[in-house]
C-alpha cells in the first residue's frame, strides 16, 4: 500500500468523524464552532515550521516561504482560539445571572 | 531542539513525535465534541487550543528543524497580529474576522505546499502522488486565500455587496478550474517546468477572486462556511505533501465542519449550493423585483401604545435580525426584555438560521448583551409557539419573516423556511422604512391586519419603549 493510499484512508475516516462530531452542534454555537474549527485548520503551522526550520537547501527561498507561512498560520491559530474563547465566555445560562 | 535530548533517545524520536501527534488529535476531537453544548463549549475550545500547543511544541523537536530564527520571528509576529485582531474586533464584525483568519489559514497551507516543493533541490525525485497533492494544496490554499479576502471586502463594504457579474463569468470560472486541474497533471509529469508552476499558482489566486465576486451579499453566510471548509481541506492537502497525519486528520475535521454548516445555511435559504455559487442573487441595496408599495396602507404604533400591548401580554417573542445589531440595540433590547419579565411576561427569542451574517451570528450578538442562551430558540423550536404568542416584536429582520416564501411560488425566496410570525395574535415590525430587505422583495406582512409598524432607528425605538414601560 502506497503512502498516498494510506493517507487517503486516514483522510476519509477523519471526514466521517468530523461529520459525526459536528452534525449535532446547536445553532447557538455555530459561530464559535466555525471560528474554533478555523483555528484548528491553522494546524498547517506544523508544516510551516518544518519548511522554515529546515536547512540544507542552497537557496533561502523555501525558508522565506516557510517564514511567511508561519506568520499566516500563527495569526490563524492565536487569533482563532482567542476570539472563540472571547465569544464563549459570553454564553451564560439563566441561572448564572445574579 | 532535538539536540537537548539524550543521544540514546534519538532513534525513538520520530515515533515519539507521531505518538504525541496522536495525543494532539485526541484533544482536537474531544474539543470539537465539547463544542456540542453551550455549557462545555468554552472548555472544548481550550482543549483544542491545548492540542494545537502540544502539536507545535513537539514539532520543534523534529530533527529536520535546525534553524530557529525564522520560526521565532514568525510566531512572534503572527501571534501578535492574531491576538490584537481577536481582542479588538467588535462582535458585529465577527464574520469579517473569520473570513480574514480563514484566508490566512488557506494561504499558509498553500505556502507549505510550495515551500516543501521548493526546498527539494531536484523536484524530479518527488513521487507523482506527492506532486499531485502539492498541486492541489497550492490550488485550494490559494483560492481560499484570495476568496476569503474578497468575502472580507464584501462584508466590510469595500467591495459592493451586490452580485458583480457579467455574462460568461461562470463559464470562465469553470474553465479555469478545469484548466488548473489539467495543468496539475502536466506539473506531475514535468515538475521542473517553472512556467506551469507559476500559471497554476496565478490561476488559483484568480479563481478565488472571480468565484466569490459574483456572489451576492445575502449569500455571504454560505460563502464563509464554504471557505472555512476549503481551508480545512487545504490543511489536509499540506498534510499529504509533507506526509503528516496530524494535518490530514485536523484538516479533514475542519473540512467536514465547514461542509455541514454550508449545508445548513443552504437549507435555511432553500437554495442549492450550485445556485449560490452560480446564481448571482441578492445584494445589499436590494434592487430586486417589483416592490409595489404604492396604495397599500400600514398601521403605525407609538412607544406608549406598544408598551401597553407588550406590558399586559402573557407571552412575547422577539425576532431579531442583523438590523438590530447594526443599530447596536441589543443591550436596550435586553433591558426591555428584563422589564417585561419582571412584570411576569414570558419572553423568548426566535432566531432564524440566517439571521446575522454568518451561521449563529445573532446568538453571539445576543450573548454579548447577556441574553441567556436558553431563551434563544431556533426556528424549529419557536415556530410551534407562535400560535400561543400575544405579541411578536420583529426587529431589524425582514426576509426571514416574509410570508411570500410560503404563498407565492413565483417569488425568489419561495420555499425558504421562515419564522411563522403571522400566526401570532399581533406582530410589531421595527423598521426604518418600508424598503424591501436583502433579497429585494416586498413584504406583505407589513400590510397585514394584525401587524403594526414602529418606524425609526431600532435603538431609539427600543429606548422609547423602554421608557414608556416605566409608566404602564
């Protein structure tokens, strides 16, 4: 089994888990869900770290590309989780009110 | 950072990193699961953030990574920008911010695919399948990047919210997409050909622009959801390129989430996804079909009169729309609701799925005004309740309460599920004027016998009502 096929299995199974996990999220939480999921998609930062931190190439181009990728991905990750937290902090049940 | 580890451990390092990635995956999945309930959602988000932190830290121990200047600089700059944006944003501007973050995420994924490709001295050593995924990663990532920024511009008003289109644009878009896929095929055969690579990149960026530009303002919730899904898939593709399961799984989870929300939004507007993408429907000025407001008459009400009506009602339902948020009236609304509850009036909020500018947006805006989430009912929950409701206050909403969606098969919004406010004993519409809504369609509810109009700015009207309630 080639690496691609193996990865494809993982991808498809993860999609199914995603559908199962998220299809029951109530409408009240759709915006935080979206921004939280969005932050998770910033996981691409792991790839950016590898590209930027790798050396052994003659050119610096890939390092610069990696650097920009890190900036982009970090904005996505840090901003995404923080703003989601800010929103969820506001969600209160009636009993919590004083 | 692998040099800090004992020499004897190094042979086990790659597997250890993978195991820790698995733990990070667990945190993501657990976090998303906790996002299913408002009571645990905050913890869920923190779980996911912890998973991300673990993933990042363990990656730094990867033996391939030997220089840290760029990494530290990048994380500091990105972290600062992200934190400032997240702290400063107003809740009404949440869709714009999500669009921006989305764009950066997609852009990062495209760059990872590109960077991985360019760091290999001889691309011919790459296997055909990693070349295909590189091409796809660049394609999806780039179009997410530009598409998200166009969506941002439209939401922000930099770019007209109207559907900007011209004959043949759809053909050009579909043609370009097929073109990119064919070029990725060529790229796989001859990865040394720089020209092909640049055309793929350029065309992908262009497709992001030309495919979002023709989509009307009313459809932005769908577009944001869809772009969210793309950014997940782009991360997955980047995972395929660098052979990293953590990226593949997390990206797939996000891709699925975005797709579900896209589907929910489409259903809420009774539109198919193809229709949203190629339909060029709706704009922010609503220049749509014949609004013959001519000789029909409406009944107007005053704050004092309204205060008596709601003050002595037993059940009041509030239907808020984006207009409420634009007028920054949610806090006054909450005060009015509080006074009514003190008088023993039962108050509920009915929220249409497309109220606001992104899925669930209205709920966040009301949460900001301290409205408890268990008073916010979605369409399926509130619709059976209208029959027993004395007064419905429709504030800044229009199309989502338009009975035309049920009665006139010729109407563009026909079939769209709406809030059946006309079943209540009385409806009050807070509105500036009789102008049609987002979809550009006149609303017969305004002229119904049971309806009264309360003209004016939503905030001022609610303030007046709030004061009038003191004297009832």
